[in-house]
C-alpha cells in the first residue's frame, strides 16, 4: 500500500477560533429549538414583491451592469446615491468618499487587510461584535478593550498607539448600548488629535425604538472642515442587511478618498466587485424609497418583540440576570448577578432545554468574559420569545445557578 503524502497544515489562526460560535450558528437547524442567539431579521419584513419586480426590471434594463463585471469601488450611480443619502449640512460627500462592499462583513475584512500588520493593536469597544473579531483573527491583532460607559473613560488614552478604534455606537452588537453624544464627540476629538482611524460600524442605526437618532461620528468629525469633501479620520460603515434584507449582501464604507483607494486594492484580491445584480437592486430600492417605506413596520414589530422579551425576562430571569432595556437594535445584553456565572457552561443546559442564546465569551477577544448572554429579540414572535425565556430559566435551574 502506498503511503499518503503528508499535507501542509492549515494556517495557525484557524485553531484560535472557538466551537461555541459553531454551536449557536448551527442552532437554526435543530428542530423545535428556539434560536435567540443569532442577529437575524424577521423574514416577513423582506419586501419580496417589490424586490422581485425591481430585479426583473434591472436584469432587462441594465444587462451590462447586472451580468458583466463592474468597477471594484462599486457601481458609480450607487456610490452617488449613497453619497447623497449620507451627506448632511455638516458632511459633504462625493463619489470618491464611497465604496460599495459585499455587505458589512466584507467591509470589516478589507479594513483588517488595509490597516493591520500581524500583531498590531486595535482599540475595541468592549464587548465587541463577534464577526469583527473573526474577520481580523488571521492578522493575530492585539486588543485594547475600551469601555465607553466607564466614568473614567479617557478617549485620547484609549486611542493612542492603536492602528484603529472599532465602535458600534448605535445599539451595539452585542450590548445593545447607545453611545451618548458627549462620548461620540470625545472619540472624534481624540481621533483628530491622535491621528487614529475611528471606525463607526452602523448596521443598526435605523432600528431605533425610543427617541430620535443621535448624530453620527462622521458628521461630528466633518464639522472641523465644513463645505469640503470629507477627508477626516472616521470610517463609517453600513449595510442593507438590517434595513432591507441580508441576502442582498450590499454594504458600504464612507471615508476619506485615500482610504477608499486602499480598500479598492484589497477588494481586487477578494472578489473583484460586488454583485452587479444586487447593486442595481439596491440602487433602485434606495431611489424608490423602499427603506423608508418598510421601516415603520419593522420598527413596530421589533419594538413589540423587545418589550415582550423584557417582560418575560422580568418574570422568569431577574433572580439570575441584570440588563438594561435597549432603545434600539436587535439584542438584550444580560449580565449574571452572580459574578461567577459561566455562560459557556450554561449553553449545553440551554440547548437541552430547547433554547439557544449567545454566551459572552465569543464577544471578548480573550474569551474571558463568561458572565453575560446576548439575547436576540427580532427573529421570534412574542409567544416564542416568552417560551424561550421560560426554557432559559429551566436551564439556570438545571445548572444550579444560585439565585440573587
Ligand atoms: C456590528 C455589525 N457589523 C457588521 C455586521 C455585518 O452584517 P452584514 O455582513 O450582513 O452586512 C453585523 C451583522 O450582524 C453587525 O452586527
């Protein structure tokens, strides 16, 4: 028998990810399980008829854009439409400020490629979006956790020496927190002073249930040079995933023109260009006002679900967990009253009880934070959320977690 040749090993970073993520990503396929782990939109909000009509139309009307290769920076008309959408009295944007990505995740991946040498430092809002940690893992970065809610938070010290700072100021994933205006301003001032890139990742900006939206950091930054095309340190990222549908895989990065050029170099080695079909669909949807049309229904459904989840949590989980009711987004972040709570250990009990939630370790670059849970409220209706919370309470009982 001939011996099999030894094959080269997989890259080292692959061994540094974790299995917990896989468990909860696979949860949607387990029959009967209530999945409150993912950040998934409610599929009945997808504007199916409108998107089907737009898609049919653009395939016929724009054959070359839709079926050929397109420019790496994105369809020029879509870049113009996004520049118009995000311009404000403070912020002047031109096409050169806008880059189209294959949704938000690609923006994060390209950001790592253009900014990080192996081992370099990222200043990161803590806890942090799991997908961002995944995107940057191949570069083995080091992290400085920045806790924006800490009364002693010092923005200049937080940003100094980092390659970039990563924040999700609107209803952060996972914490659901809204960063206040003073802290936004402090971060922007510190980015200008230290020269650090300040990433403002904003997939949830339109999902606000109580109160008006707060100013974007890129707008605050643009006040320094009003009336001129944006050239500052803020890198603003968005996506259609939560505003229309994640299957479109259309997102954007808005930044200084030099940053856009760097992203284009990285995208050449990733996918050459975002799908022309979905870019054309996105453009037509934006021009037809589809986002504004479906937004009230989305907000109404999600607000009711958030409220139902929090009512059920008050009834069944308040002996074990503390949380704040989020004013937007998709998640409640619940912290164990007992500091020794280990939510990695809770997960198998939760799965056995028929519910899946995301443990805090996956949102911590070091994996050490095991005291909290991220609970999604957008994907299940009110009765499923209530039942999911009852099952979670059974998991706490089964694990014998002490009651406060
Ligand atoms: C903070 C944050 N950024 C980026 C994304 C990426 O989303 P997508 O790739 O679907 O645009 C998500 C998705 O949940 C997110 O929560």
